[in-house]
């Protein structure tokens, strides 16, 4: 491109930008508030406790279509928490947070008012479960700090793939099949509709370590008990879980 053509292109681009700014400044063309990503940048993730039950909306707007209900307590009786994906203000300057929902289909998300959530907590861990390799790897700041073999769902009850997070940590089970510690996630097993809340996917120990690694569960992730205890030391609440 010649110097003259470059100069003409620069003048045309400047004029187009000036026109766009002029249109956006008009009262009849409201500016769209920008969305700010809160999790997933530079290995940083944020989560918050749910302070009050609230309806999640399709868009960050009180008049938008409802897509789910965010509760203050999980089915296990623990205080509920959610990852904070992104933040955005509506046209009234009210702040909204986009969060994952614990419902089918897996991967559902919605917007809730910022004042329905508590303080934002920052973490830098990320658990990746590979169903093909039958292993789980915990990353901190992008570096692997823990790896273990796992059991996943049987072919008729497969562990669902997707992006989830750890929302509860439970101990002192009367049933040894769950081992000494279990982590509850927002993932659901869609074929176990007879279970409470449709069958939530947990990550827990087992009293049958000889079955691991393998495809042995109804969808949950099973670990050897020593691995589950080690994971409990390294993995905080709110940790995102990628099941691949």
C-alpha cells in the first residue's frame, strides 16, 4: 500500500471512529456496559458464598428470563458457594455476576445481583480429570502439584464432561464407600434421576481401591483414600474442575 493510500485509510478510519463515538453519545443510543471477566485469567479464579436465595437471569437485567434458582444451602446441608465468571452493570448501574448453576443441562449459567453474594475469594488451583487416561491432576498457578489414578463412571452411567467447581467438602461418613473425605461439585449425572436432586457428581475416596483405575462408578470420581486425603490438603473450596 502506497503512502498516499495509507494516509487516506487513516483519515477514513478516524472519521468512522468519530462517527461511532458521536452515535454512542446520543441519548437514543445507550452505551452497552462492558463485561469484566473475573475467573480464568492468569490461573486466577474467584468464588463467593450465596447470601440469599435468588433467581438467576439469562441476562444481567431484573426483567430478563429466569434460568434457575441459586440457593443458600446445598443438598448436603452446607453453605452454598459459586464461582464468579464475570461482572457487568445494567443500565441502572446495578452490578451483576455471572455464575454456574447446579442444574441440568450441565454447563448452565446465569446472572445474579452482586448483593446476593458475599465477598469474593481468590484461588489459583484447577483440577483436571481425564476420563480417557483415568487420572486427575491438580494444578496451582498452572503447574501440576498432584496427580492420582481415578475411577470414573461406567459406560451406562458415564461421568459427564464439562466445566464445574468444588462447592462442598465433607468428612466423617458412616458409609465407607465414600472414604474419609468427599468433594461435592455442581455437576449432575442426567441418567440418575431417581437420586436426590438428580444425582450430583462427587469426588471421593473408596473402600475398594483394588478397582482403581477403572470405569466403576455411577458417575462419581473415585480416588484411593490416601489420595483423597492429600487432595483435601491441597485443593480449596471453589476450585474449578474440568472433566475431559
